C-alpha cells in the first residue's frame, strides 16, 4: 500500500500543480507523531504470533484483513511509517489562496519543513489531502 502511495506521489508530483501561491496563515500542525499509533496498530498484533499452525496463520490473515478495512475506511491511509523512512512529512494546514472554492484547511504530504507564511504549490492526491512543494 505504501509503495503504491509513493509511486502515486512521484507521478503526480511531475504533473502541474492545481493550486499555486497558497500561503500558510496559521502555524502548521505536524501529524508525524500519529504514525507511531499506526505503526503500533499494524506491527504489535504480529509480535505474538508464531505462524506454526494453520489456526495461527488464519488468525493473522484475519487481522490483516481487519486492519486493511479499518485503514482504508479512515482518513489515516496516508499516515504510513514508510513515509517517515522516506523523509516525507505530514501537516495539517490553514491557507489562503486565490481559489475560494478550494478548501483552506487540509492535510499535506511534503518533503519540506513548513512554517508560517510559506508559499506552496499543491496537488490533490486524495480527499482533503494534497502533495505540497514550497514555492
């Protein structure tokens, strides 16, 4: 799943950005700390499984399916520990820009460290999630 997201980011980052000149008007809130919870919910269930019997293997498959359903039904699908390894950062931002029909509060994934008054180029990669590049 993470590899597909990273490939999607790479492809979409090469395309033109939908929003340019979005100015951050409030301190960006880092969401990177939430990845610890995601990592714990995905990795911890497998630390106690031995995979020696059919019953243990089936229960592991069941856990993977449940985690997959919960992850895809939530807005946490983009908060993946692999993104941290690749030095991507996740922020919740409040911006102002020339397109009033566009949302002004959303989450972004970026390689840059963001701060107040930064100007961004934005490309939508999901519902309420954008890939951001500093201007």
